[in-house]
C-alpha cells in the first residue's frame, strides 16, 4: 500500500511543509520500541501550533499511533481512500500527505493532515471543480438517456401523426431503414408493447382502407351496369314516342 502513496508524495514539494516542520523530519524522529510509537516534544508543539495531526498506519491500514487527530478522522484507511483524499482535499475539507518507510521490520505509513481554510482560493477552486464535474456528468447522462429514450418517443409521435393524416405506415427513418433492426434497438425495446399495438392498428387501418376502396369500386361498377341496362329500353321507348307524336306519319287506329 505504502509504495504507491510514497510515489504520489514525492512528485512535488509538499505545500504543508514549513521551515520548522516537515513530514520527513517527523518520520526520522519517530521512535518505535516494543510496538510503541512516539515523536519528540518539538514536533508535537509544531503540530499543535499549525493545527496539524499525525497518524501512523500498519500494513493493513489500521492506525497504531496518532497525535492531535480530530474526532472525524478515520482510524482505518484503504489505498484508494488515501489517494482520493490526497488528490481531492476539498471533498472532506482537509489536506493529507503520506510517507512510507520500514522501521524495526515494520512497514509503516505516516499520514500528515491539516484542515483546509475556508477562505483558501484553492479550496473553493477544487470544490467548484468537483461540483462542475458532477453537473457535467449529469448533463452527459441526461443527453445519453434523453437520446436513448427520446428518439423512440419522437418516432412514436410521428407514427401517430401519420395515422391521423390517413397515412397508414411507419415513419421513414433514414438511420434505420429496416423496421426489424429499429425495433431491436435497446431504446425502442422499452416501448415494444406500444409499438406492437401501433403496428397492429396500422395493419387494421390498411385493411379497412383497402376494403373501402374495393367497395367504392364495386359500387361504381354496379351503378355503371344499372345505368347501361336502363338506357337500352328507354332509348327504344323514346324512339317510338317521337314517331307517334310526329305529324309526318299516319297510323292505323289498330
């Protein structure tokens, strides 16, 4: 656990260090005897003066020694937690530095902490960055699910609009030419039952439209036939009527 923490510490100068107080100095001055730990009086005075604390952890991350530690500071750490607290101090409101070293055949990790000042620009910058990151993540998630769930809804609305205009077919989507492919998309599967009902309604309306068109055609053909059948005898009757009413011809009474 400690080697990774040590590497993260030595990447740059520790901003918590002062001319009289440094984590390396505290480590060098730590005395380990019979599993008992102690630091000298001068280091304790410097820690109290700077409102800092020190913890010593064993290989399992359990605290074996502490001085001036606030009540809200944990007694056990895991590697990820220490790295997170080191990289993002604004999350918990305090800065941590760590050091790894072996003393008396024990692998130990020193954790040096200091509360962050509320008026520290760095505190607000990191805190605001954390908030912005959460907001940006929320926006990305909203766009992703909006596109995933919104696209099928727009498709369904278009479909209903087509039906209202007596256009009994699915809307054309240039992205998904195949209806089967579109319905297998995860976003469309959410509305599978609704889309199945719309598909059945569309088929029913298509059949009704075809039946109406066939009935209209049959009616027109029937009217044309009846009209033709009536015109033939009426033409003969009209012809005789004209002849009978004409003075140019003489007819026997019989």
